[in-house]
C-alpha cells in the first residue's frame, strides 16, 4: 500500500513534510562537546536536508527552529541559536536563490531582534519568486499562539460584519494560519525519540502521518529522510474514511 495510490518516487507522493528537529543537546553530550556545537551540527543537518528535500521534489518543508517556549532556555543558549540563525540566513540565501527555494517564516518572528527581522524580510523578498520548494522556518512559533492569532483575525471580520458567526468555516481558520498558502501537511517527523508534538502545527497535523525516530537531529541525513518517506509511502491514508 502506498501513501497516495500508485505513487512512488523518492518522496512517495508527499508534498509537504515538517520536522521537529530534536536532540542537538544530547548529540553534543554523548560526544562530550558543548551544547553550542550540537546546535552548530544541527544547522549543518538543516542545510543538507533542505538540499535533499528539494532534490526529492518536495513542495514544502517546515522546520521547527525556535519555539515560543524556547525563550525559557538559558540566555547564552538563546544567543547561540540566534547567532546560528543570523549566519544561516546570510550564508545560505544565495543557495536558496540558485536552487529555487522560497523562504517563508511561520510564527511571530517580528518579536526577534531587529537585525534578524531585517535579514529575514530581505531573504523572504529575495526568494519570493522561487517555486521549486518552500522552506518554512518556524521561529518564535507556537501552534496555540498561531491559532489564537487566526481566531482573532476571524473575530475581527465578524465584528465589522464581513462574516456571520454561523458562517465561519474551517477554511476561514485554515486561511488565517501562518501556513495558509502551503500544501496540506503529509508527514510530521520528530527526531530523538520524544513522542510529543510540543505545540507544533496542531491544526495542520490533523490528518498527517506521524514518524518518530530515535536518531538525534545532527545525525538525520538523506538515508534517514528516505526511511521516513518510505514509511509514509507504506501507510494507508484514509482521512477519516474507511
Ligand atoms: C533541539 O535540540 C533543537 C532546537 C532547539 C531547535 C533546532 C535548532 C537548530 C537545528 C539550529 C538552528 C536552526 C536554524 C534553521 C538556524 P535540543 O537542544 O532540544 O536537544 P536536547 O533535547 O537533546 O537537549
């Protein structure tokens, strides 16, 4: 059986995958290295998986880079992560342009430092015309916050009389989410053996296939992505039907 009847190929018919990239800290600990090096290796894994995902023909990839709860981490770790984010955007934007990758950010990224917001806006603008794959990076993202903002948006439409409460449809909510113009989420992967969604894409994951692996994020490579997509390809998706 296949994820989408008769579909094979490297992505097994998956259009949009999302990844909770977990385990950088444990990867570093196992090697007696500082946590910061685990995050640095994590960025290398991001770079590789974005390339591979594009080559496999995925239309969109959403990566959980910084959650709205990650502000509770020690200040020096937050500053390491923000430094890596700055470096990543600056060093990879040319590659995005060359490889047809369109950058998108989900989450309340405008609350990040002003220089990062500027870099992100610039990268979004520079890659807006690319159409091979959309890379959506979740920054200062929490699914409950995203839903709250969507509900506020819909409520504002009701208030001005544009929409009747009874006429609110799932599409009004979905259309007000940060992921509005992305394809439906096919597969959600979490690395490092944790079995939680951690406030990631709660609405979008309604009918996604879930894939958990013990592999720590810095070790998640092409072979690991192929395994996850093969597992996706072997699932029978029923979307609530029989
Ligand atoms: C989880 O490891 C990782 C994160 C905090 C988010 C992922 C961040 C990166 C891959 C680096 C930054 C990304 C970009 C796009 C620049 P953890 O610290 O929770 O690991 P642990 O659970 O083993 O401690």
